[in-house]
C-alpha cells in the first residue's frame, strides 16, 4: 500500500478522536485509525494505561494532510508524513494520558517525536 493511500479496510480502528481536527476526511468520522502493527502496539499501551487514550490525529490520507498545511506551524509534506503511514498519533499535551505515553510509550514502541513546534506528535517505531 502506498503512503497515504490506505483504505479503511487496510487500517485498524484504535479509538475515537478527542477533538475534530480541520480537514478530516469524511470516512474517518470520529474514529482514529492506525496501521496494523502500530494499532496493536497502541491498543497494548491503552490496556496498560487502563482505558482509552483519546487522540487528536492518527492516520491521514493525502487530502487530509494537504488540508492541514498552512494551518499549523509544523505539518509534514503530503506523502512524507508518518501520519500517512498510519504510524503516528497526536495527543493533547498537558493531560495525564500524554504524560503517561511520554513515560511509558517506548515500552510499546511509541515514542514522543520531539519535533520543534509540534509538541503533540508520537511515532510508532516498533
């Protein structure tokens, strides 16, 4: 599957969006999707946390990614984003779930990306 061209059947639902981000494609509705390996690891992290970890953004198709450019200081070029691979989530900074993921996410293959200007971004690295 080429980057950012997944179909819903190729992805795994991992939860609900905490807040609707601008440019969400209609088929996402309020559901957050990831690639199968990232989803399995994220679900394991949620289980260890003891409940759902709501996210602001997960998989993004090319149109969604393009729609975010210019609206935020840091947005990857469409076709070059980890979101387009289904291997990234954005979490709401300052919440207990965010802090928990920073401290414990690496046990499940999820790492805070520490990208200048983007304090929300976590990536699945396995």
